[in-house]
């Protein structure tokens, strides 16, 4: 789904870049509140823990995006990650997570054009996150408040987010496409193949959300307030136990084990499992080749990067080259993502301190 340079003309690419920049600016402000809320007692266990967890989500998305899975004859798909990020860490932080991944993929791995970065952030980060989280919140409001319903809602939200991303790309191409092709045929092909890819996205998202909820529901933004009430058997019937005055929050436990497990999983996926991923073109690449969209595709500006195409330059062994590139990518992403969210969290804390020290009646 990573659009290269040349698919969409400069004016529309620039407009998408402006839209993406605006969305990131809004997300930076929103992420301050999300990270702060997660740090409150009973929500996430401390301000110093929220940035590493958000950085881990970005690294995990990077790793899983390396795992292309077959969806049809000669076509593959991979995780987009917007739904997963939004449900785990919140929609604003989720936009930033996927944007960090897309930026690093473009700059380091020549995956997704530099001038098309705004297009890719618009389709893969903004669209998937907004659509998925809006649908997810609507579903959890009407479904029974349980772990299963949160997992089911995440499945549906992720499934819908992928063809929604394909629709937005098609609209951008209809306005700024660089080749003369039938938009109707492109739209049908894009939506059709991305519905299939959406099934894979939904499965990965639901499995991941379900796994985290099973061990630490307090670390899942979309599962806030979710908890199993203690049951007591009274006269042969199960009834809710009375709430204690000061319940001990699960969040008081350190999320270090979850973080370590997530990082190890990401390293294994990117460094080893990715070697067995499908080599077939993904949905956008396949549609572009079938309908002539790729006629104006341009060579990536960093095509000679030492990590271009997810391989380490001058390492002849394909398995070792790809594995090293994946491990490097996970490492860079978790460091960069953690740094971004740490800076966002510190800015929030600085703003709060400034408000606390401002005399009453004084404007700042």
C-alpha cells in the first residue's frame, strides 16, 4: 500500500502533504492528553512508562508490515496498523505511531516515495486510524462490555479500515493520477483486493489486542474500564462482590515484562519470520501493474540506501541480509518512536507545570 513517487502528481501530493502535516500537528496535541491519561493511577502505571509502550507499538507495526501474506493468485498484503495502534494506545498516538513507521520506511528502506509521504500518511495512518477507531468506539458502546466484545470490535474495525484506505487512495488518484486509466476499474480492483487484505489485518489486530487484554487490559487504550468483577457464590448463585473502597489497580504492576515480550516478538518477526513472507506484489503494486498505473513510477531518491528493499548492502546471504535489516528497522523504530512520545509527554508535563505556577487571573 506504500505509494511510490510518480503515481500521483505534484500538486495533489503537496496537498496531501499539507493535510498530513496538519493531522500530525493535531495528533501531537491529542497524544499529549492520551499519554497523560495513560499515566494516571489506575490507567497505565506512570508517565515514564507510556512513551516506551507507544514506541514499542510503532516497532511492532514495522515488524509485522514486513510479513506479507498471500491473499489471492499473485497478490499479497501486509498490516497497515492504524486500527491496532489506535486501539492499543489511542487514535492520536496511533496516527503518530504509523507516521513514524512510514517515515523511517521511506527514508531508510526506500519503501514509499519521499514526495508521496503525505499521500501514504493520509491513506495508511490517518484514514485507517480515524475509520477504525470511530467504528471501534461505536461497537464497544453497543456490545456487552467484555474482553471478547473488545476483541471482536477490533476485528471489525481493522477489517473496514483497509478498504477505506484503498478508497481514499483511489480518490486521490482520481484527482491527481499521472496516467489515463479508468478510475472505475481501479476503484473496483483496489477495494476488492483490499477487502481480502483487510481480513488478514483484522486477524492480526484481533489476535494482538486479545493477547494484550488477556494479560494487561489496563495497557489497552480501547479497553479502559474493562475488568472482570469479582463473583461470590451466595445461596448457590453467583453475584457481584461489593467493590472495596480502595481497589488495587492492575496498572500498579510494571509493564516491563509486556514491553520485553513485545520487543522480542518484534525482533523475531522482523529478523527471522519475515524471510518466509510472500514475495508477491502487494495489493497496490498488483493493481498498479495490471492497470498501467505504474507507468509513471519514479525511482526512489534513496534507492541506493544501505538498507534499501529491506536488505543490508553488501551482505550476499539473502536470509542474513533481510534479517539484519529487519532487526535494525525494529531497533531504529523503537528508539525513534520512544523519543517522539517521550518528547510529547515531557511537553505535556511542562505545560502543566507552567499552568500550576501561573498566578490566578494571569493569562499565558
